[in-house]
């Protein structure tokens, strides 16, 4: 097997790359990652320099790992600022570092892209060798593989230099509901009434909500989604990580086929919207924006409509992004998030190894506390009779 490092995806055939990407992750597909590059969202002075690892047998691409050389820790959502500060205090450079994830995307998904039917162990060995080669080339302090699915945690067990970290998010998981009404029937009465009131208020306010697949979005709707994204960043005082050309370029790629938008109209005026991505059994909420304040409209567009869609499409998981305890009352429950960390400096690696088990215990305790706030019945679930 031959290992190569790539500073962009333009030299890799999109079909060959996507053949490794699996069935449920839209963010590691060639179109999405390449659009980040061509739009200027990564590369240049962004602090995200692509250095993707690929593994070849002859002319056949058999494995890959999206990888970036990072000059900072922003846009990752698995926070390691304390590690960086500790490293710098003892005179050890922490940046640059390597990060494997889809930039600015706190979503669990494939990191080890691999050919179907192949023994994954030697492919992972080759990818780890590629990570180490990338670290040597970029003089990186280590590598961080973020938002790792369960099967990939097991694949890295043979590489104990990668330490596992536990954090948490709020996710919806399929529970056999056939309709949204069945989903609500499992809620405690007072929370179920609140959700109904919130949804009813959208209609009473005269707002019309539409769920629109990416290929069916109009030019004006794409433009509005870009506007909503930048307005939300401005309101929150955060950096707009996606460069201005990103949405316009994505709509012209196969990546647009993964997009589903939830839009709210007041008369003929588009007043709010979310841009989301879906593939296979997974649905991911990403970007929200609104022109004015509408009571509970955020919950309708970001959670209820998407959970309703996930149930109808037979999805197994819906992720609505990082943070936000308000998601619990909408049925998105605390869920474990795993990442893997290799630190080349032994002193820092030992300090992190001492810290991670204690952090994991605290995270599990917090998840148990938060789970107790779940809206779901603790006893037998009600049927959908009577709604």
C-alpha cells in the first residue's frame, strides 16, 4: 500500500473518494469538503490547511482520512484550549496541530474512509502511518480525531498512543415511532402540551412552514439561507467560518442533493430558515437564521420539523449541533461523543492521560443528571390514541 498526502482534493477523483465515504455521512463527501476548499473557507489564512491522508493499492484508492493542519483550536467544538495553555506554559509549542473532522461541523461521522469488504485493520495502520508522516511534515504537536463513531473507536484500539476522550451532545434517536404524534405520546403530559402550544402558535401567527430539498430551492431561497447564516453569526458575535462563496458554490455541486431546508414564510416573505444535510439514516441540523423574533419558531424549524422528517424517513439519528440544554425538552437526549488524541510530546501526553479519566467521570455524571430532565415517560409509554 502507498500512502500519499494531499493539500487539496482536486487531484482525487470524486467518485473514488465517495466510494469510501459510507452510507450516512454527507459531510465527508468530496463535494462538501472540496467546496470548503474552493470557497476559501479553509486554506489561506483561515488556520485550516488541508493535508488529507490517502492510501492506494496501485491506482486504486482504498482508504482516506480528511486531515487539516490547524494554527488554532477554533471551529472544532471539542475544546482543548486548556491543553494548549498548559503546553505553552511549560515551553512546548502546541500549534500547529493536526485535526481530522469536517471543519466547523460538530457532527459524528466517518473519519476512516475505507473500501467496503476490506479488512479495516491494515488500512487503519496505513492511515496512522500517514498521520505521523503529516505530523512530521508540518511539525505538528499531535493529531486529534474528533466526533468518532463507535466502530472507529474499536479500530484505533490497536494504537494506544491515541487516547480516547468523552464529551457529550444532545441527539434524537429512533425509538420505533411511526408518526410525530407517537413521538409526543411518549412525553410527559405537561411537556407534550407545551410542544403542542408552541407548534400551534406558529400557525396562529400566520406563518407557513415548508420543507424543501436542496435541488428544489430557488435562487432567492439559497441567497436567504446565506443571509440567515451570516446574520446569526453577527447576532452571536461569532466569526462566520463559511466564506461568502460557500453556499453559492455548494448549490452547483452534488452536495446540494444532501441539503434539506426548512423555511418559514409570512405571506410572500421568507422570514426564517434552516439549512440541514441528510444522507442514508442520518439527519443533521446545521445553520439557522431569522429576520425578526417569532415565539418558538426556532424550535419548529430546528427541531420539530426535522424530527418529524427523521421519523417519516426512517432515520436512526438526528443531530442538531453542539450545546444547548433547551434541546432536552424537545426530546434530544444527552449522548456520548468520542474523540481520539495523539500527542507527540511525552510530558503533555502523560498529563492528558491523567486528566481524561477524571473528565470522563464528570461527563457521565452530568449526562445522568441531564437525562433525568428528559421529557419522556419513565413508566409505560402512551399509545397514539387521542394524540
